[in-house]
C-alpha cells in the first residue's frame, strides 16, 4: 500500500513534477494507493494539471483519497470532482472496502475538520466512518490531520495514516524539535500506542517558503501482513522525492 500526502499542486509543484511522482509511485508496484489530502494548493487553476498527471496513477485495488484543508481553500467540490475525474475513489466521513485473497480492508476516510483546534480528535467524523465498516474487516483510518489518531486508539482502529505537517519542513536533530510541534504532537513518522499505530507522512509539497531542512519529501510504501488473524500494518520501505527532478 502506497501513501501519498500533501502534494500541494501549484506554483511550487507543476504538472511535469507531478508526472514524475506518478511514475515513481507506479514503479513501486503497490496493490493499493491512498492519499491523505492537500492535493491542490489553494487555486483551482491547478486542478486540470493534477487530473492530467494523476489519471495515470494506477493500482489494482484503486486510489482512495480524503480531503485536506488546502483542498477546502481551493474549493471542496472542485477538488473532489478533479480527483474523481482522475479515476480516484473519494471517501468523505465514510468507508470504502477492498478485498484481496479473502481478507477485507475497511478504508475509513474522514474530512479535514471545518473548525481547527490543536490535535482535533474528530471523534464524530471517526464514528461516522466506522458505521459503514464491516465488523470483520481490518480497519485503516485515512485522515489529513494526525490528531484523529486520538479517536482511533480507543475505538480499536489498528492503523491510521495522516499528513498535513510536512515534518514541519524543518527538523533540528539531537533536540528533536520541529516547528510542526506548534500544530501537533505527531509531526512525522511512526507512533504506537498499545495495538494501534500511526504513520504521519512528511508529504511531498511545501507551504509558504519552498524550503525543507532535514525533513525531505516522502512517498511511503507499507506492507500489511496477516498475523494469525487480522492484517498488521508495518512500514517496510520509503521512497523519497528529491527537490530536483530525478535523473534517468
């Protein structure tokens, strides 16, 4: 399963770069692709370029997408329509089920919250998504903001994927500080609490100043394995998108 987040198609990421990201993603050969929001950066004028590039993004089990805050700024309906025009399944506070080799995976997709607060757990949105999930399915929460994990844990959701923070676009090693900590306690990477796991992508694009320092852009590839019963999420590799186009 390949996880994309925070593309921010716009002035800092145009169609040629999007096509490279699509090619790299397809080359990794995922069975399923998920996107956790912020496909477009504010202006709807970038939606056609996104559609043109991302209609070539393919996986046997499809591409499943949820909404980010910049998608709302752009125009929610226009972004959703663009994603669907690109062949994606858009999930809004609901559930999309995929099946493979007798196992069911319930993708719980929630919208970015309309009113922002620090690490919003989005409990009502998570409950709405859960209502459509088969009891026997392995449940995977797709959320733009990682604070939703605080609702996933007590509800027994074993895996949550999120983005939004870009790793703060700046990371200070040793002290482990990032400006992203002013927004959330879950800035980037893997977190675990009991049997529930969270992975926060550093995303691909940028907001504001087009700079990343020790917080490189990221495409994450996961493997879900059975462990005597339900599947278990585990990060097995990650491919990083360099700021300049990759050489042949």
